[in-house]
């Protein structure tokens, strides 16, 4: 998906950055404004967050509105709650997996099977997009901390390059 979107911004790296961050954070375009769910974000605050001129925000919005491919995507984005940073406070577990090949299917299924066989429920699984992140990771939040005895099994799952437990 990102390759299709990026082609509209290749000549403008700062617009490309804003378009990428909008995708990453689930920020949508509505009525010439950028929203996080129903919260309208000001161009000036977005520009300060990324240390760019606020006119670049307007130019990015204009580019998105002019291209049907883009408006179909950016008008439907929604933010998503990521539980990984609060998991330890809730006495949940977090597994961070660096995949060998993020485009290869089956990694989540392998790890989910190991967890299910050990009666551990998954509360959330979030995989970073390989087109938006240099070294994408899969984060799995579990109903309880992962027992150490399962770590070797998870490390040996097909497609796991590296494993971190939080």
C-alpha cells in the first residue's frame, strides 16, 4: 500500500513524511483538516511535532484531496490503542518479535498456537508495517506474563529472528 501512496510524494520528502505519519498514527483527512478520531488537529501543532513549516501540512492535504487513490485511504483512517506500554502495569505480558521476513505469513499463527497450547490468551497483537518501519516488529500483549519456560519454544517458532520479553 505504501508504495502506491509514496509515489505521489516522492518529489516532496517533507510531505511524504507527513503522509507517512498520518498512516502510522491513523490520522484521517476530513473537510481539509486532519483528525485523530473526532479530535481536530491544528496544522501548526502537527508542524511543530515534526519540525516542519506548517504550509507543508496544507500542501500535503491538497495533494491527498486531489488524488482519488489517496482520499479513499486517508478519509477512512482511525487511530488504534496500543497496550504494549501499559501491559506491565496491568500485570500482562508483552512479547516483541523481530521477524526474519516480515512479509512471510504464519509467524503470528505459530506464536498464537504456542500461547494457546499453554492456556495464555492474547489481548492484542500489533504488527508494524514493513513499508513504514525499517525493522518492523510484532507486539503481542498477553493476559498474563509469559513464563520463562515458553521462551525457547517461541524463539524456535518459524519466522522468529529475535525475541524480547517486556
